[in-house]
């Protein structure tokens, strides 16, 4: 008789835990008995694909994982590499796909929170975020809702001021001088701690445009409230004060450069900005109020507040303190901004009190008491990423977030428990019923009923997250922490079993000691909850109180909840009894593994697609092409491609993120092919010397390539990531991957996954970029009402990091100077080879509505030669700009360089019209390891000499940078024009494509 036939659970109950009948049989075999309800749930989440990689682990073993700079590889919370000069970088990518499909805001926000915890759990301070996002057709209202919700969720995290501090805001009724406490409370629903404001109310707060340093109004997106027990009050040389939580980020001026510092890192003498003027015109009010006076309940502002008379008074005060030791003269950046010294800083323990914050769109800055300009975000900049739109993601969007952090602790903090008898500490937030079974939810297809699983979507608290970062890093630096593990997927179950298994020991945990936010919770709920902002520590015995005090000082929970035991089991206690007892390896290491059979032949869809050739397209000439009876010029085709949301500017997205906080961002989003961040010690007490080193990071995946040919497509993903890093001057070092695929239980799904893993493994070996870890997200399929699955395109996102020896030698993608000479590195324009192709191209999909052909084949040797040449040109100061030819091919790359530099270009392709059979292949084919660079005319001789020596036969001089009036002119030769387009037309199509589509819906921000 099978174990399942006399199980205390029905087949439906077992299936509800995402366990197969054979897996239940194995559980009974491992335990020697039937599990109870709590244990069944523990096995369900830990044996899910999300936690144990039971379908992908055999494939992941082929990845290269070691290298000279690899300090920590797969198996820990994040990978760590050696950056030189004593600097170590932790980085990882994670997905939050299914939660974001159901609840876009919270799904994306908690995805950010989770990946940040992976980084600081290692002992690293997060310094940068990137995201790889995929959505359905943006014309679809549901897609627009998911898209805007995800972007809002990513930009969500913030910090707090005390209720009496001033907030200046306006709506249709006028400008209001309020307190932040009154403002937030008046916009919070009962018993809520956060709320999104209705955009139609038009509520804006007084802010500062950091680029122009002019006052402005910016929309208030959300309001927040939390509790605090420690406050910091700063006083300025003008007698002004501001009281805030110790984690609140403040703007300061340091050596002429904007910086962001947490309140507890401020020092006497720091210079903080004070706004002096309101934007004009101010809206009328009722009675006189002192300009930027201390807290007032008046709800409107006199239009004369920022009139010349108060300004004169303010200037007089500033001038009077100009020469004193405790002051700083007006910093003449603009007529509206002054910088004043901090004169005093007080840190006070207080009775638990309410504190408040707002989330400000675009600038992430707002003006508070005394005109002080302050910040509103968690303090980790979003510096880059990618956004794709394709019908393949209509029912199942992808939200992949990558984080980077600089190690702040002497030792890398790992997760394996050690020391029998050492106490186990639960720290962070409380436990509730939110996120129940999220790991299993992430390991199943989405259905029409998935909205019913909203409890499986976690709810994040960015305030607690910021406090948790600071408290954990402080705790790690004491040396009292033996091991640490984030309570992410599978919560307490995962953290206890993984820590125990990695240490070859056991953990006993008492649920009665866990801080809760809901009453009546049973062991099953405790163990499967995925409440956010929670960690599990193993502490050195005798030092637990030291750690508890740190977390209490940051307003966080911290309790001794268990003990490390010698027996290798996870024992869970509840109400005086044993609620669960399972061998830890059965949960975390010795889990089911499925070695599936690979298809003997590629699937029919792929073989059919591979039969496509460009001959299937309509005939074309140098003038253009006729599509469905309509003649179009190549200029018109280019403008259509620039208007394609996948190619077009992502400004609407990244303007909502803070990409400059911490002041380490060297290249802003959209400025280059990869993000560049300054590497510097994060702790003010660090003995690591200052350095000019930087790190570049990118996230890449052309999923259409991978769909058409998973092996070649995956190779191309790695090659493009390395090429993007090389375009900013970085040497590729290491990879973190996020494998987003459909069901591996279907032959096609497994063929896609296995073939892509083979391609990634091969390419990472060729580019010497070991894989340090990552994430596997399978079952990305949508089941319709009839149960028919629609999988996404296979999407193996590659997050790659590279090192830059000197951040003064980096490169953007925009032209720099008229007269610079333009070169194409890589395969020549007229090359006839599988390495350059229209197969899988953006041109084929967007213009001809066709997804077919074979994607370009990667030539590793050529890629390495081109990338090395580009990096050397940047470091020698020859190359002024560099941009890879990717989606849209050569002409789109040229157009993007024009737009990025606000300069035109005159291009001669030197293609012989007599031998060209298809001009669209010349203009829009992709692949070929191609990079477009510009070089100052003074450096041409040195540059061409270097090219001839190191890249002979694979470079061409193709044109010259011109002024903005020229636009982009492309000729085949001197007598045959192909494209002539103005900068205005290119910029309008490219810059406003997403906004135009969002504005089609009156209920969405545009």
C-alpha cells in the first residue's frame, strides 16, 4: 500500500502544497512517518523550484564559478568579487515575477527589498540597483496598469521626519504651509500606515531641481507613517533646526559636490542646502507667515513670503554670519539656494512616537522646516536597466532586480550556523500572515484565479528596510554575529533549514518567542509566512544582548528565539510542544532532483522559424520598401523603430527613480551602454585608501533571440553584456544570472532551458566571466480558462559587472564634438555571414510583424578583439563615445548616438549599390560584434594605427559628427542617399514614445 493512500491529507491538500504524489511518498520515507500539517507546508515550500532548483540544478552545475577575483560563488546570499585596493563587491539578481503580475506595486517593491537584504546580509552596504523588466503590449490597458505599478513599486523606498516639521504643498486651492504630520494623517485611510495619493488631486510639494538648482513643484505620490524611538536634531548656523529619524538621508555639499548622508553620519560643519525662493508665481493665501519659519499649522502661504523684502532680510542674516567661524557664506549656485553649516547635532532616545515621510516624484527632494532641502528615499540609487514590451509577456510580466554593494565589514558574513549552544536571534520586523506560501506561488503557472492568491504577495516596509540595513551593518561590525540569513522565500522555514544544513548542525526555534503582528497564528502560518524585513542571526554566546540593543536602538524587533543544536534537524517548538521536526538536509540540501530527457530534435516551431530567409520580405530599393501596399522610405522606417517602446527612451521610467543618491553614479541612466558607479569605502572609519576605481554593471537579454535559438541566443546575451561593459571602458569580470523560463515539465520548455544554460556556460567561459550565483524562475506561463498554457519567451537575464581602473576614463554613447570621426568596429557593413542577420531582429518584428529566422551567431574571437580594442581606445583617451549595435542594428545605434550627444552625423556606408540585394540588411541587421565609436580628429592617426594592428579587416571609417542642424544623413556612397532625418524628428519619436502611449489612458500617469 502506498503511503499516500493512508495519508492524513487528501490528494487535493497535498497538491495544494505543490507536492507531487511521488514527492509525498519520499517525504514519508525520509521521516519514517506521515508529516503533520506544518511539516507538509515546510516540505512544500522548500521542495518548490523557487527554493531547491529541482529541475535546473543539474544544468547549473556546468556554469564556470571560479576565477582569480571570485571571493564568494554560488550558494550564499550573494556573490562577492575582489575589486582591488581592498574593495570587495557583493552583487546578485533576483526575480519577483508572479507577485508583480498579481499586485504590481507590492510585488516590485518587495522584490527590491529582498535583493537589498541579500546584499547587506553579506556585510555589504548596497550602492546601486538595476532592473530588467518585461511587459506585454503597452497599448493594452492591463499592461499599462502593471507597468506603472511596477515602476512605482521599484521607486517606493523612503524615510521619516517628526510630525511637527514643515511641509509646503499645493493643490487647486492654493499653496499650504503645513506640518508633515498633519499632511500625512489627513491623507491616510484609518488604520493604515501608507497610502497612494490620487494623481487627479494634483497635490505637489515644494522641491528642488538638482540639475538647475531651481525651486519647483513635484507631485507627491505616497505618504508614510511609522514609529521611532531615536531621533536626531540638527541645528544650523542660522539657528534653524530639523528633527528626523537617524536613517533619514540628508543632502550636503562636500568639496563642491552634492552628497547624501544618513542623519547619523552627519558631522558638525557639514554644509546643507537651504531654499530661499518659491517658484513663481506663488498662489495667494490668507495671512502672513514667516518665511520658512518653524512649524506652523497655517494652511496657506502669503504670496509675499518670497518677495524681495523677506529675501533681503534672509540675505542680511546670511551676510552677517558670513565671516564667523560657525557659518558659511551664501553658496552662489543660483539665486534660490544657499548652503549653511551644521552647528550642532543631538541624538536623543525618546518615547516611541510617530514619524512621517512622503514620496516625491522625479527629484526625490522636498523642502521642509526653515527651507532645508531634504531627501525622501532609502538611499540606494537605481542606475540602469532595461525595459522590453512584447505580447509574450502579456499575462506574465518579468521583474528582475540586481543589486550591488560594497563590503563594509572586515569579514564576509556567511549563512552557515556554527557553535553548538550559540543563540539564534530573530531580528527585524514582526511576523504576520502576508506572503503565505510565496515560494510555492512563484513555482506555479499563473491562472485566471491567481488574483485569489493575493495573500501570497508580500507587503514591504521601506522604512524598516532602511533601519534594518543600518542595524545589520552595525551588528556585523561588532564581530558578535556568527552567521546571518535573510528570511526571504519560505521565511522561517528556509532560514532555519538552510543555516543548519550549511553548518552541518541543527536549529531549535520556539515560535512562542517570535514577535507577531497578528493574533492566533498557528505553526503552519508562522513557518510559511514571508513577511518582509526579517533576518535570522546566529550570535556568539554571551554577546546576544549587545546585538539586541543595537536593533532596539534602530526601532526593530530582536529576540533570542532559538539555539544551535548538534543534531542535524530543524526542531520547531510551539506552546510547549514540538510543532515540527525534520532533518535539515531533507529540506535544504538533499531535495528532489529531476534529470529530464532532452528532445532528440529541436521542436517544430524552431525548425519552422529557421526556414525563414530575407527573401520572404517584400523587395526593397535604396529609396525604401513597400509594405502591405504602402511605400515607406528608410527614414520613415527608422522613425518607426525609434518609436518602438522597446527601443525608445526609458526616461519615463528612470526619472521616477533616484539615480544620484550617494553621489557615486558616474554615468546616469541613458548616458552609456552600462551603468558606472564609483567604488569607495562606505564606512567613514574605513582604512581603505581613496581610489579612482569604478564598477560598471549591466543587465541584458534579447529574449526573441533565445526563443528562436536558445543556445545561440543565450551566447548572444552574454556577449552583449560584455560588449556593453566594454563600451564604457570596463573589463568584464563576473556574472549573476536570472533564468526566466516556462515549465520544465514540458519537453519544449526543458529544451529551451537546457539549451540556454549550455550557451551561457560556454559564453561565460569564453569571456572569463564566472557565474557567482543568481536565481531561477520557472513556470512563467499563463493558463487560460481552458487550462491552455501560454509561456513567456525564454528570458535568461545576464547581470554582469566589470571593473574600471580610473573613472575619469569612461565613455558615454552620445557624440561629443562636431568634427569627431565615426568608426564601425566589428564585421564590415556589407558582410555576408551568419554573424549578422535580420533573423529575430527588431526590424523584422516591429516593421513586418514577423518573429522568425536564426539570430546572429556569436564569433567569440572577434567579440574579444572588438571589446579589447574599444576598452583600450577609451583608456588611451582616443575614443570619445562608444555604443554597441544591438536592437535595430547599425542605423538605430547611430541615431541613438546623435540623440545622446544632441549632435548630428554624416555617414557614408561605402556599400556598392550594384552588389547590395537588400538595403534593410545593410541598415537594420543585428549582430557582428559591432560597436560605433567616435574619435577626435587629433587622435585619428594613433587610433587607426592601433586598429590596423589589432583589428585589421574588422573596422571601417564611416563618417563624421556634425552640428545639430544636420541631423542624421546616411548615404550608400557620395551619390546615393538612404536616410536624411532631423534631430527634432528623431528626438520626438524616441523621447516621447512611452509617454504617448501612457497618455492614451486618462487613468494612468503619463
